[in-house]
C-alpha cells in the first residue's frame, strides 16, 4: 500500500498547510492521488450546488475544473497503468521466490485469466512462470494446500504446479 506522510502546519500567513516529511520522495503516484482526490472533492461539491446559493458562472467554472482534472487524471492513470505493468513484467523476469501471496487455493484459482490484476502496486497477468504463495491462517491450516505454486505449460488452474 502506498503511503504519504504529512503534517498540517501553519504557513507564514498563519494559514494551515500541508507539510510533507523531510524524507519525502517526489513520486508520480502521489501526484495522481492528489489530482484524483481534488476531482472527487470538486465533484461532491458540484453535485450539491444549487442556483439559489451559487451563481451560474461559478457552477459552470466548477464543471470546467472537474472536466479538466478528469482529463489530467485520465492521462496520469494511463501513465500509472503502464508503469505498474512494466513493474509486474520486471518482477516476473527477476528470480523472485514468489510474485504474490494469497490466502487460499480458491483465491489463487480466481486470479483473472484474461485481464491484468493489481498486486503490491504492480500489474500481473496470468502467465507461465507466475509464482503464487498460498497462505492459510493457523485456524484453517492445510499443509497439503499451503505453499508455493507456479504456472507451467499453460495458464489455467490445472497448470498450477506446487513447488
């Protein structure tokens, strides 16, 4: 899970402002989060606007801002998708013990066949070489099912091989 650590402090004019931690790294996914959050906030505000409280120009300007943020967010989402896809492909190329963890055989078997899926800020696709570690909680421990699985010679559930 991604995390942004910040504090709310007062600026020189005494206005509350966001202050990022000193070790903050400038990341594209944080900017994407900020744009999406601003758009959601504006959409919520815009949906509650009425001509009795706001003039028509304000309502139209807010709509323009929402559409602009939507377009910027869509572009950023496309870039983020590409980055996540590359990171998933890179993870498959490196000699990792496993690529993702799931809590049951059913969860492993329900990984999408056709589409990419997100895990640990990466996009994976069911493909040969994908390794999944199946965990089982202590109360449901199943020694026969828990462990490491890899897709070999195909991508359907019968191609999972326990390592």
